[in-house]
C-alpha cells in the first residue's frame, strides 16, 4: 500500500502511472498464483514419485509371492508322493527287485512331468546317502558322481536344516546342480510322512528366465534388484546400468525393511525404493531415474509458467490500450487549457468522445 501511495504521489505523467498500476494489478495475482502453483507442483512431484515406485514394488512383490506359491506346490506334490517315499526309505536290491523298479520309474516320471511343465525349472534332485535321483530339464549336470555328499558339505545345507522341514529359496556359490548356472535354488528336507524322520533332501534348480518373464511387462528404463538376506544380488534386471561396486554401495545403504531415498550415480539422480518380501525375506529394490518420474510434472510446470507469461503480456497490452483511451482525451483537455491560456478564441475544431466523463468535460470547455 505504501508503494502505491508513493506511485500516486510521484511526479510522473498520469499515463505512466496508469500503466504501472495496471501492470501491478495483473502482476501481483500472477505472483500469488505462481507461488501456490509451484508449491502444489512440488507436492505433486513427491507424491508421484512415491506412488509410482510403491506401485512398482507392489507388483514385483505379488509376482514373487506367486512364484513362491508355485514352488511350494511343486515340493508338496513331490514330498506327498508315496513312490518318492518308498524310493528313499525302502531297502531293496535295485537290480533284482521288480517292485522297486516300478517305484523308481514312477519317481522318474513324476519329476520329468514337473520339469517338462515348468519351463523355468532347470532340474530337480532328491536323494540321501543311499540312493538319489536327478532329472534335468536344460543344461548339463554339474556332478558326475553321487550328489548327496556334495550337498551335505555345501554352505546351503545348514540353512536347509535350520528351516526344519520348511522350504527355503537360496543362492550358493559352492553348490549348483546345473553347470554354468548360479541362480536361485529351492532346498527342503524330506521327512518320512509316518515317522517325520529325515529321509533325504530335495533341491530344485531354477533358470534366471523366471524373473525375466516375471518382470518383462514392467515398463521403465531403470533397474530392479532382488537381494537376499546375505546381501547378495539374486537378480539384476538391467546388468549394464550400474557397475558391481555401485550396486554393492546401494545395497549397503539398505538396512530397514522398506524405504525410499535418492542416490546420485554418475552425475544422475535416481530414486531408490525398496521393500521386503514377507515369504522370502528378499529385498525388492527399484532404481528409477528421477527425471523420468517427474517429467510429467515438469511439463505441467513449463505450461504453467508459459501461461503466466502470456497472461502478463496480455495484461500489459490491455493496459496500454486502456491507458491510451483514457489519457487521449486528457491530452485534448490539456491542449484546450493551453489555448485558453494563450487566449486563443477559436478552439471549436477540437472534438471529444462524450461517452465518458472526461469527454463531457472537454465538450463543455470547447463550447
């Protein structure tokens, strides 16, 4: 208000004062609207980032749960089979006992049917220190001799025992059923359905394509990581996006069960959102470029700024024409006053627009 009083009292032509007042009357609302628009857009950007990344994590979590349920169904089918139970516990001369031959054939057919119907299964092993069976779906077996002693000596066997009959998905550096693969395997102790004594172990080897197919419909140019309890990466959707050291640094910064934060990698800002799958305790980590998530909001901000600038210039042009119309007749009155001061008699050649008060005053002076 003090500024407006100074402006009105300033020794400036009335035309300039009117133009400045018109500019201020249009500029102040634009500043207020613009400020609230930027606050709203900033809030919208944060909300969009949170919503987009959380929805992505939820979809991945659901896919993993579906995969786990499918794997557990496979193990239940195998472990509930009477033929599998007989194959592992009944003493027999494998070369002479016809009944055992039929049990072994039924076990083989069961495992073959499962591997043929589940394309993401590389192979299925079940056995103990007496006998074992391994059916392979793709690739080549990593072991030529008995597998069970190698399994017992591996780093994953103690994890399987700790689960006490419950299945576990894990990754091992020392035990892989199929040559050339180092992906997730499923391990479970096999117990006698009557005595609940341990009679062997079940191992299922999976192909990495299970996650490729799981995430193939997920759009985005970022990366998705599946990280185990040991902080080893079980799956990396975009292996070329980050180096091993960069991924290790990201994983080390993830301690809680879920969260979202920002990371700057190679000069670019990324949104890192992670959550823990309840069935597997795997960390699901999505890494998305920040600029792609806010692109829509940035476009909206650009449009808002452009409209504000356009509105300002339209107000400026309107103020110019309105001022010209208002001050035009004032200039004529000034001419009449000058002629009257010079005592000129003939001033009736000056015309006024009598639609407003200034025009009426001018006409009376021109009479």
